[in-house]
């Protein structure tokens, strides 16, 4: 390994109000439900956080080796945990014992979940296994097994989670949970973490492991964007991600008087990418590549390599649906790269126009929007001072992202809430966010004893 792993430096600034509240919530949950482990789980406890994300532009491009431009948001998953790694304990197979509890479970149950794993018998769940938030945690920890000795080692963790990232809103609550779990685990593994890889980029390797956890243990066919931005985002920056090389470039979200506000509206239409439509889109994109190669267009190894002429050349053989899927990915990649330049130059009108075009493509060519989200986008686009608005995330519900002049935020919020209430007689949640930092260690707590 080319880089020795050390946990990130502790945050040395005052925590935002919402994060401070989550820290207290996770700490209190641990002390009320997990402090019975005090005899074996000695202080200190580590406290870490990992953010959710919005994607400014570049949707359904990550699993096509393309480009995307996400940013971390202010909403976080906080993990508070104790544990230990003991090595040299005999010749039996290495074992893992986990105790975990979350304040944000859908069922409202506050029971401690416990899992015991032997590294020689790790079997991911299948389609018949009931879905559980614990699969994201267990799956993430399993990705670090190659870093542990195969024999005579015990990994024991007790973790409480608190989060304000909305579940099912397309803001990557699952990626934030995975990334928080990974960051906490690394605190206890010390230099053992990433010892099985030659990669010197810890944030990238963490993202790869978290994506694999979601693919294999949550049976969700996501790309790598969500986990990567949760791991590697920088404050006041969008993160340009090349999903083929996995190289990232931080693009400043210019902090100036004319910098627009970032407004997110949650339709509260549940978004679940593990359901069939997301996987269907992935297969349709793969079909597009296969058809192009049979033309033959040998240079097209993924849709990232294709251009609009390639789409036209293969249109008859692809059929209308596959053609439109390919067209979206090709044009979306182009929009991302143009948006990068516009961001650097502070050309907010152009950034907004690209966002509007992206939504139209996602709606008409990729078929991943829905009536409720379209209403929010169309309402926003009519408000004075709005530069652009689009669906964000995998689609099929979830959230919109809008760039708007700062003095028009209140007007936009009222318009969104009013239109949504009038049409559907239900509320949509609207909030302003900033481009936040990625996963980090917040504090070390030496007082993790019971109340």
C-alpha cells in the first residue's frame, strides 16, 4: 500500500446545529441501548458523519462510465461507536460481532440489531431475504474483511446511528449510511484499514467498497457517484466525477454576492432504486452499447464513447426506447462538461439552462420522472429569479434541485408548497442547502458510559 491510513483529523470548527443535534441523539441512543457493553467496550467512542448528496447535473451517467457533477449537502448520517480489533487469538477463523441501532428506522422499532459473522462463511442476502437497513451496515463492514487476518482475529463493534437525510428521497441516505459506517470502522482498524489494497487514494477506495456493499448486500444496482461524493466531497465545491477513470476534480461553487441559492424540494414520492425500473434502465443502456457494437461501431465500449451520430447510425436496430436511453446518456455527458465550464465562469444562466435541458431529457428520453416531480420543476422554472430546475437522483420520485437568486428563495418556496398543496392536497418539503464536506471524524468521546 502506498499510503498509510490514519483516521481523518478531528473537526476543529463549531458543528452546524443539525449535526450537533444528531451527535447528541446518537450518543444518547448509545448510552440508553448499548452501554451494557461497558465491560468489554472501553472508551473512547468515535463520532463520525457522512453527508447525503444532490446531483447538480449528470444523471444515469455513472454506470455508463460517464461524467456527473454532484455535491454533498448539509444533511448527515452520524455514527457513534465503540469497539475493538483483537488479533493473535488462536487459530480459529476470524469473527465479526456487530450490535447496531438507528433512530431513523422505518418501523419505529428501537431494538438493538445483532449480527455474528465468520469470515469463512459470508453470504450476501438474496431476493427472498427481507430488506433491512442493517444490510447496508453489514455489507460495508464485510468489504474490510480482506484487511483482517484470516485467523485468530475478533472485530467487535457497537454503533448507534442518527440521521436527518430523508429516506427514499433520492438524496443518497443509503450511501451516507455506508460511508459513515466505513469511516467509523477505519477508526478502530487503524493501519489495518486498506492494507489489502495497493490504492493510495483512501477516499476512492472507501467509495468503491461502499458501492460494492450496496450492490451485493442491499441488492441495489447503483453506480459509484453517491458513495464517492459522500466520501470525498469538499466544502463549497461541486465534485466533477469521471466514472471511467474515477478521477475527481473539485469545482468551486463560487461564493459571491451573485451566487445562487441551492433549493431542494422533496416530493415525498418514495424513491427506491433497488426496485425494477432502475435495473431495467441499466439493462437498456447495455443493450444500446451491444447494438452499436454490432453495427459495428467498435469504438463504443460504453455509452461514454458514443456520440449523437452513433445513436443515429444504430437507431433503426435499437428501436425507439433504446435509442432514447442512449440519446439521454450521450447528451447528458455533454451537458455535464459544459456545466463545469459555466460553473468556473459563474455563468448561472447557462448552468440553469443546462439543468432545464437535463430534466427534459430525463423526463422524455429516459422516462424516470413522475407527475409530482414534473409539477415541482415546472413551478420552479416559472418563478422570477430561478436559473434552472431539474429532478435529482435516480428518479421515479424523490427530489428536485433548483438554483435561484438568494432574494427569491422565499418566493420560490411559497410557490412550490402552494402548487403542490393545491394539486395533490399534501405537503412537499423544501430546504436550502450548501455544498458540504464529505465524511469526517467529528470527535472522540471518553465518556461513553451509561446514564
